[in-house]
C-alpha cells in the first residue's frame, strides 16, 4: 500500500479514536465550514469538526449546553418551502434561474433532472460528478441537480457537502442554488441572513470549482448564486442573484490557513478522547488540551461557544471582548496585563497600545475628577 494511503488510513483510525468507540462521525456541512473558515486559528473546532465529533452533545456533557441551531418549527417550514420550490421537476426554480441569471438563454422547457442516488457519500459524490459532466457536455439544455453531493478538502480531510440544488445552464456553466425560509420583503431580505447564506454558498462554489477543474474543458462556475426565499408574507417563491466573489475569496484564503488535522492530532496527549460518554472531568481535560480562539462571534456559529467563553473569561483573555479589541491591544493578551499597562505598572511606554491605554486612563481620571460632586459645607 502506498505511503499516502497508509497515512490516510492511520488518520481515519486516529480520528475515530478521538471521536470515541462505536460513535459515528457527524458530517461537516457548509454552514460549519463557513464558521470554521471565519475562525481559522481555532484548533479546537478544527480537530472536533475533522474528527466528526457531535459538538452539541459534547457541550451538554461539559455542562454548557448549546442553544445554537435551527428550531424544529423553522426546519419543518424550510423543508415545506423547498419542496414547493422544487415541485413539478423544479419548473418554478428553473424559471427563477432563467429570469434572474440567464435571460439571454432559451426558457427552461423540458429540463433534465438526473437521478443522483448512490451508496454512501463517496458514491453520491461520484454520481454527482458524472451528472455534472454529462450536463456540461449536453449543451443547449437546462439541467437541475437536486441535492447533489460535493467533496471539499479541508485541512487534509474530505468534507462532503450537499447544496440545495445546482443548475446547469444551456451554455454548460454551473450555478449554486440556496433555498431559505426567511422572507424577501419588497425584493430585499435581512442583510445578516443574506450574508450568512452567501458565506454558505461560497463553500459550495469552491467545491464545484474543484469538480470543474477535473473536467476538460473546465465548465464555468458562476459566482452569482440564486437565493430563493418566500415573497413578502406569502409562501410564493421569489429569488435574487447574490454575488459571492468576496465571500468565496475570503473562505478560500481562510481554509488554506487551517492547520492540517493530522498535525493537531499528533500534538494531543496519548489517550485523548472527546466521547460525550466520558466523565465530565476527563472530558474537560481532553477539550482543554486543544487551544481555542474564542470570540463573541462564536456564540452564533459554534455549539461549544458557552464553554469556551467561560474558559476565556476565567483566564482573563482579551479575546472575550471581541476581535477588534484584541487587535488594538497588540501583545497584551489578558485583562490583567491591560489594566497593569494602563496604571503604568508594566508595559513598554513606546508601545502604541500601552501609550494609548495610559492616555485613556489619564483622561478617565481627569473626567472623574472634574465631574465629582463638590463638597457641601456643613450647616452652622
């Protein structure tokens, strides 16, 4: 067996040990990858996601249960809306794609909807690539791929991704489709939710680009995705073309910065395991053995955010105050160091961060002195 195959097999065995015996791996999705790319310095999330650890179960076992995730009501509503959009062979979905992205092409009458069923994620990935190849070669027709399976290399480990849909245009180009249940009011949706959808779609675009690179000639992967949402307060679908070039570039750069998973795994103590079935003390020791990079933004993106926030606050880390504050403080990594520098007890006076802190402390003391209530003379 060639060395790369042996290394891959050894890594899979090591990650299974970290996950726990007989515990199935939790697949990475685009939402998790977008969050991971937004915080590439967090080795804890990288190894837990790479090993397929269920972070929600892990957080509960640590005593810091997560409230992160989609509600059951929103999940059911989203599935119902997606089924409506894809009804009748995706007629409405393809109409929106033609209207918003490719009006110069022929209307999508009699579009192809290939069967993508196969055994396991690897089989579905291969079947999707074959369907994309066939659709790209059959120029002049529209093709809708419903829930294709794509693979993306993340820190040396493959992640299998399942976009809502991919549309192949008559010219052979590919478009990612994101179907969301939040509304578009008067043609516009919540910017924060649109941004999250764009970051998620950017992961799919990167995965599609890897597939396209293996074909000759390579089809064009469009950087304007189709975002489909309910119109106003109805259940009727409407759509908008969203340019994800910026999100794609940021995600690609951040994923490239991720430390390879085998390097993190090799640095862990022997016998480390993240199984939620372990005693809380041993589980806490295992989790704390991997460095984390907590920031308040983690609260909306990671199931372990509450646990990491408590640890960050206990250590007095300035990252708990936010990344912008951390960036302004330079080499001062703890709140204690910041306060000592502001009081003039430590720190290099020539350091811009130290000088700014001392100036702020002096201004604060001056403001408090001038606004203090004057002493009132006692009555005779």
